[in-house]
């Protein structure tokens, strides 16, 4: 994976996590799996020498 692909994938996963979080507790497993995927992508990027910043901003429930 190149740096652009990693950035795009991380963005898509963050959006997916946000949507799943807004859906409520029924989607907790989805949120968990998306967070695992984000960690895997981050680890792969680091193996390739690409430094990525993962800022975690929990969603505020309205």
C-alpha cells in the first residue's frame, strides 16, 4: 500500500466508525471491528515506514 491509499482507507474507516457509533449500542461490535481494522492499517503503515497519526475523537451522543 502506498501512503495515499493508507490515508484514504483510514479516512473511510474513521467515517464508518463514526456512523456505527451514531447507530447506538447495537453496533458496538461493528465499532470494535472497525477500530481493529484501523489499528491493523496503522501497523502496516509503520512496517512500511509510513508514519500516520490516528486521532481518536469519541462521538458525542445527542
